[in-house]
C-alpha cells in the first residue's frame, strides 16, 4: 500500500500563548516550513503562526 501524500502539521502561535491550528501539507510539493498570519484568540490579535511537529 502506498504512503499518504499529505501529513498533518501543527501551526503554533509565536505569541507564546499555547494556541495552535492543525493543517495538512504535502511535503513532496511544499518543502519549506509553513508560516501564516492568523488570529490568536488568547492574545486577541493577528500573529504569525509557524509550523512545528504534531505529536
């Protein structure tokens, strides 16, 4: 059976609030780490979220 093309990654807030999003990513097509500016409800503002490993 073939291996899945997409993996789940954790997008963790850089505001150190502990808030995170979970997102799918295809490592064959997107080799660099993901970075997004998204809303952090704990900090109550838009901050940058960076990719970390999902445990």
